[in-house]
C-alpha cells in the first residue's frame, strides 16, 4: 500500500452502508428465488415428461432470453430507474412462479413460464450490477462485489438441495411458493 492510498476495505465497511445492505438483501432474496425456481422447474419437467430431452428443453427456455435479450438489456436498464426495474422484474417473476402453482401440470405452460422467469432475470441483473457503483466508493467495489458473489454462491450451495427436498416432500406448489 502506498502513501495516500485507501486502506483495504472489508465486508464490514460496505455492510455499514444502508444502500449496499438493501441491494445485497434484494439480490440475495432474488437469488434464492432463482435457485428454488431452477431446481423446481427441472424436477417438474422431469415429472411431467419423464425425459431428459424435456429437461433440456426447459434449460433451453431459460437460456434463450439470455442469448436474445442480454445484449439489449443493459442499454434498456440504463435508461430506466434501476430500483424500479429490479422491483418490476422480481414482481414479474413472483407472478410467474405463482402461476406455476396453477398451471404446473401443463408442460408447454412450464416452458413459457421458464422463458418469462429468465426474461425477468435478464432485466434484474444488469440493473443490480449497475446500481452497485452508485452505492459504494470505487475502492470499496471489490469488497462489495465479494459480498454479493458470496451470498449468491452460498444460496446455490444451501438452497438447491433444500429446493429438491421441498419438492420431493411436498410437490411443485410449495417449491414455487
């Protein structure tokens, strides 16, 4: 470290900032929903089709929006209020997940909803990513990104098995709920 350079910043410093805590909480909750939906969608499609090809189709339905919309999503999100985009994207995904409780026995509806869930993620993620530099100082970005990334990875590690257990024990409805 050179004279005049800022001290190393840890997670405690970025979590001390209310804006970062709100973003971290929103992203972590959103990530938890994404993990549950991904696992439950795969299991639901396998139950409906009994086929690896059916599972591949739902994975494709989740990937297609990323390939089709990601190049445009950043530009769109830059022109809109970030928080509004994140809230709207998660409300959209919540409505779609709830719809799965009702129409989850129709595999075509499941594919369409999987596509729609991914559209929401394609909009949510760049809005959240672009909000981070407005909430922390430049020298805090590494710690701030680390906190968000760690929460995302821990969500996948802890919640993917939990989603599978919930699905196996109680069915698709509670897993999507």
